């Protein structure tokens, strides 16, 4: 979990270091066939309403928005996929399924 969070933070810092607040997201496997991703910003701002997508083989297979708790839970697709937090240019975090641990 720490490894995933560190990786997410590192990617976010590298992709948007010029912005006042950095997008953050970490994802974890719930062990029941679902995955929960938690989003937010480095200044403590909520990710409520921020766009969330799951991409598999270049196609969006799940699309939604973070809830009021800044989380999004989805049914884990078969095979590899990417979970994407997108709050506008420079505020994007992508987590690969292989980096999501139980």
C-alpha cells in the first residue's frame, strides 16, 4: 500500500510540479472483486466530482466521478487496466492495475 501511494505521489509530483496543488490518487484491491481509489489534492482539497475512468486496451470501460468522500469503487475488470484521475490539464494521475495490491 505504501509503495502504491509513494508511486502515485511521485508520478503526480513529476507531472504537475508547476501547479500550486498536486493531484493524488491511490487504489487498493478490496479482495471482493472490487477496487477502491481515493483521490485528492496535496493542499487537502477534496476530489469530490473529479472525473474517474478505468481504461482497458485503450478503451474507457468504466467512467464516473469521485463521491463526496473522494473515493470511487468499481468492479475489477479481468486482465490489465489503468485507473485514471483527471481534474484538468496537469492534474492527472494514472495507476496501473499491476501496481494495485490487496
